[in-house]
C-alpha cells in the first residue's frame, strides 16, 4: 500500500486543478493508475511557464511553493512507478 500524506499546506487548488489531489483524485487508485495521472499532470504543468504558475498558486504566507509541489509530485510518481500494484491511500 502506498500512503500519501499531505500534512503541510501545499496548494489544494494546484493539485485539484491538475487532477492529482491526493484525497480527491489519487486515493484508492492503484499506484500504476496514479503514476499515469501524475505523469499527465506533470506534462500539463510543464506547458505553463513556472513564473505564471508561481503567480497563480504560491500562497501569500509562503507555506510551500509550486516548485516544492512539483518536486513532491515527482517523488510520488517515482514511488508509484516502482510499486504499480500498490493501492494509494491518502493519510493526512
């Protein structure tokens, strides 16, 4: 079982807009399915200039950044690819 924790504030709207919100979009999928969804999201994210994404999603209180959210998605993507049969469970 792959467990995803989103205990720190990292843009629920950012993840929701790219359909990779751990609680609403990934929870219950196999890790292989989650990896495919994250791969599509990362490709879509990279179509936008980072400065545009930062302006749209970086919170005014500086609790996180688009850059850290992208890095987090890459880590989850790699883990899911290594364990495609795991079931993703969000735990925050």
